[in-house]
C-alpha cells in the first residue's frame, strides 16, 4: 500500500482519469437489490458495452475527509459522486459528510472510526442527475454511467464498475468504494465482490445502505433475511452469522455462535437460533430477530459485531509503527511504539518473557544497561474489548507482539 501524501497536496490536485477502452465481451456481476423496505435479494446484471465505451474523461479532485493514519494501516473508504455538476459539488460534499456520520453512528464503526481513512473524489459531471430518474426513459451522460432500472428493477442503481474503480484509484488507497448518485429517488446496489456500493445521495434512507454492504465486503457476513419459502438444503455456510445448526447442536459441537447463546444483543433480545436466513424462510438460522444484515436502520447483532471487529484488525493492526527490530538494539537505547488511536488498548512489556509491570501502558521505554547478552524485550498491544469472545480472533487479530534482541 502507498503512504498517504500531505492532505493539502491532495486537496489541491486536479486529476484526470481516462477510462479503460470498451470490452467486446460484457461482464456479468452479482449485485444486491434494495427496495423501500431494505435489502431484497440479488440479481445478475450485465455491464453495458456501449456504456463502457461512452464514459468520457472528466476532471476529478481528491479531497481528504478524515485521515487517521497511514493508508498502509487503515481501511480506506473512498466516496465517488456521479451526476453532480460543478455547481452541485458542494451538495455532494454535504451528502458524503452525512453518509460518514450515519456510518459511524453504528457500532463497531463508532468506537473504531480511527481505523479508517475517508477520501472524497469530486467528479465534475457535464449533466445533473442520473439515468432512470424519474422514469426508465431518462438518459443522462454521466462519468460513471449510474442508472436506475438496472436489470429492469426500478430501484437497482448500477454503474460502470471499471470507471468507478479508475476514479477511486486516484485516492492514495481504495479498500472500499461508495458511489453517491445525485438523485432523491431511493435506490442502491451492493457489488460485494468489487468492494463497491451505490446509493442515492439525496434520499435519507439511501445512507442506510452503506453499513449493510460493508457488513458483506468487510466482514464477510451473510444476509440474514429469507425470501424463498422452501427449506434450505445446502451445506453449512462459511459466514459466521448463518447456520443450519440449532442452538442445542451449536452448544454440543461448539460451533458458530455458541459462545454468544443467551447473551443480550445490541439489536434487541438475546442471541439464539432464529429460523429464516440466507434467502430461505426455513431450514437455516440467524443469531437474532432483526439486525443490520436482515434490515436497514438496525444495529449489528453481537455475532456480526464481533466478526466486523476481527475484520477491521485484519487490515489495521494494533501497531502503527515501532522501533526497528531488524537488528539488535543497544543497552541504554530507546524503544518506541505508536499504536492505533483506539481507546482503550492494552500495552504490556516483557523482559526475557517476564512481564515488567512498571512499563505497562508506556509507549516508550529505555533498554536497561544491566541486561545480559542476547536478552529479549517484547511488547504486546491488544484490544481487550468484551465485544470479541473468540480467543482465536483475540490472539491472531486483536493482539500484536513485537520482540527486540539486545546486543
């Protein structure tokens, strides 16, 4: 990953993106559909070849919205706007700010927002609005080609994915892409495999789509809603938040969310096995009655929250930087660490495997001058959150240990 350049330099930079040439073979992508009630299943849609050929180069300015550290150790969320003329970019900036505020009103984003960098790419469109608004016969020639009535589904808001990725690449890093469409008409789409989501910038409910989609693309969470009235007959899904096992089976086999059974959950009630999930009404279970992965405007349940935190730490490690341990350090030298700006983090120091309690919580220590040859000093930084019960998550992701050898 690239280090992030000074914010002022990015804000002032005027960049041009030249899209890839049109491809002869259209690309089929699986997208999640949203209607006024929330997530409503999936569809396979085809990128329009003439859409891909039509997109013209447009001026784009990259502006940092919130920068919390190096992109090498952050989850970089990049917003793109489509259908905003030069005079409407101020409204787009306000909509991005509103979306980020909405996202960080949900845990675990609230307490861990500093694990993210947020960028805004301002793309000047020659026309205002997007295709399919208000009716399917309306066509707007916008840089990202965003359009309703994708796959003949009115609220499905698709676009040219390659064009979006090209503009997102102007930011220092793009782990997740959120495309804001200049429309008050409700709609959106989740391109989970492409870490990309679209939503209506001018519709209040549109901002609720992003948290749900990040549950998929960051947390690898499954949808918890049903739909198919027939029973699920497939194998056990890989996602942690859906299962074919009952609560009794989970407890006996110590599988899936057995550690959380009976515990209170942020979305109300307790964790159990509730029938109906993974697009089927029967034969498969979810952890709670109604969470973010089942409906919009709901908290993540305890099981999903735990997995999201683990996924955050899979990208943003507890330590931002530390004194190099590539070679041995001298007695009397200083060892310094810089942690993620997350509170609270536990900092524990060890000398030859024995905890030095006098150093606990310190970010800088001096190597004692009386240490024997080949002594070892190590530090472990960890997130002691009660929202994570899986010890494997805690040791492999929420904790990081660095060791130095003394000359």
